[in-house]
């Protein structure tokens, strides 16, 4: 690296160093990710990035507290290793692991039904909402997912564009946590992944943050 910088400097070429994050806070929207992000980056040894959700890996480059990292990777079909696949064999966790081998992954999740309803209210701010409408939208999403599952496997359906984009205000797929978590835990060792729920975070935020700081080997 030093030789490269010297050569560029001797040629009068512009250069700058960019550091990749060591900690990635992944999860799903409406699971308390924002509050956790600000609590985490309030620690004096943690640098707060300019934006909470740069979405560097899943949108700008291929596809950090970008809540989409857990379940959304828009351009996975563009990667050569995924050619001809119905779901990504190679995704965001593989990319991060390749570049930041000892990255720390923090996942915060929530009761999937409560998360879905909170998301519905969030995406429909400024217009009338109702339990009846929510029920109808969820019913449509469930029927679409079941229709997909009659001819495809679970992994294929959760990455199916028609299923993902069916209803913006009720992302049913985002609450199917297991297959997405499995992808991450197959790439990163368990001592590199810390999971918690919004419920336990709410119950005792101080204790939750102490455990996270301990996981990251940071002082209190």
C-alpha cells in the first residue's frame, strides 16, 4: 500500500484512502435499527458515518446500518457466480467477508407481525389507514407467496421480484428471517454475529448496549 501511494504521489496523481467499516448493523426496517444505530455511534470509539444507510453494497455498487442488507440485494443476478440461479449463491455477506474478513455483524429483529403493521403505518403516513386495509394487503401478499411456493422453493420465492415488489407498504418477505440469517451465519462465524430483538432492547436498553459493546470489545 505504501509503495502504491508513493508511486501515485511521484506521478502527481490524486489519491485518497478509504476505510471500510468493521461493524455492519443489518436487519429490517421498523425493528429499531435507527435507535440502535445512534446508541451505538454515541460511543467515543465508534465513528458515525455521514449517513446511517449508505446502501453501498446492495444498491450503489452491488448492493453500515443499512437495514436492507439482511434481506435485499437488488443486483445479485449481475454477479457471475449467480448466473442461471433462482436465488443468490453469492451475496452481500460474501462480499463483506472477502473485503473485511473479521467484520462484526449486528442484527436486530422484531416480532414479524408487529413489524409488518408498523411498516404499513409508516409507508402510509398522510393518508387514512385501517386494520381492514392492512388485512387485505397482507392477504394479497400471502396469496402471492403461496402461489410462488407451489412451483418454487422458499429461497427462490423470497428473491422473486414479483413477490418482493408486490406491495411496498407490506413487505411480507422482509419478515421471513430464517433463510436470510442462515446465509449470513454460513459466511460469518457465530462469534462475529450478534443478534437481539427489539423487545429485549426496549426492555432494558442499557443492558442491551453493554452486551453489544462487550461483543465489539469496546469499553463501557
